[in-house]
C-alpha cells in the first residue's frame, strides 16, 4: 500500500472515529437527561400519591359529619310536620348529595373508603 493511500485511509478513519465519539457523547447526554427526567417524574409521582392519600383521609373526615347531619335531619323530619319537616328533608338531601360528591374520587385518586352514615362512628 502506498503511503498516500495509508494517509487518506488514516484520515478517513480518524474522521469516522471523531464522528462516532461525538455521537456517543450526544447519546450519553440524552441518556443523562432522560435519567434526570425519570427521577423528576418519580418525585412528582410520589408527591402526587401522598396528596391522594391525604385527600382520601380528608374525604373520610368530611363525609362522616355529613352522615351525622343526614341522620339528625331524618330524625327531625320524622318528629316534625309542616315547614320544619320540609326544611329537614331539604337539609338531608343536600347533605346526602354533598357526601356523594365527596365520595366520588377524582380521576387517578384512590378509591373511597366505605361510607359510614350512622352517628357516633
């Protein structure tokens, strides 16, 4: 092989090696950014799950008193007549609808706990 041909082949191989090294470096940067984004996503997921768990606890804390309100309104409705009876029916209906709205989980939320509507629980 002639020295000129060796020089050309060497130059071509050097250029290809440099190009490959640049591609590997770019791929390493992309992989590093992807790992960072995945770590950020995991942190966001963990925080979101913590908020969902907290929302589930708050849901229970809101539904329980509404059950008591419904029970007392039903009691008042049974022992009352006229306008008081209608007010008690309205209060029971509103409290029941509020409890159902609270029990309905947001998309991606944890399923609601079993409802307890009896007073004292």
